[in-house]
C-alpha cells in the first residue's frame, strides 16, 4: 500500500510519476495499469481543485482487485450518479470516466473509494 499526498499541480505530477513506477513494479497487465492511472489522475485532480488543503490517495493492490481511496481533512463527496458533459464543456467528464472503468465507487466518511478489478 502506498499513500500519495495531493496539494497542488506539482504534487499531482510527482504522485502520478511515482504511481507509474509503483504499478510497473507489481506487473499489472496493461488494461489495469491504464485504468489505475486514469482513476488516480481524475481523483487527484479533483482533490487539488476542490479540497481546501488537498487530499491523500491510498492505492492498495490485492490479488484480484485494486482499491484507490481519496480522503481529506474535510469530507469530500462525489455525486452518486455520473453524467458525461457535452464534448466542448471544459470539465465534467472525470467521474463518468471513473465509473466507466471501475467495478464500484462509493462515498466514505472522508472521501471516496474506487475498486478496479485486475486482469479483466
């Protein structure tokens, strides 16, 4: 398990780089590797943008799944239902993308937990 602290654009970039290295070390298949990076990136950018002091992302690898948990000092809740924004909208597609590639997503007491299935 690894924790990544996200407070701004620089820490987001550094965390994504470290996640990339960590995922390579555990030998995830290409599909799961891509989905993990996509979910991590979307959650991290939301943390940097919407959480007053940023957030922390915990990535935990299990034999059959990967769990990615975003949490912060103050509760951070994502909408239960995701909709894809129009093509030319500046934002509004991240949650839709997350829901498209993960098995489940749930709000927790401090944030959000996303579960991805390995080796689909």
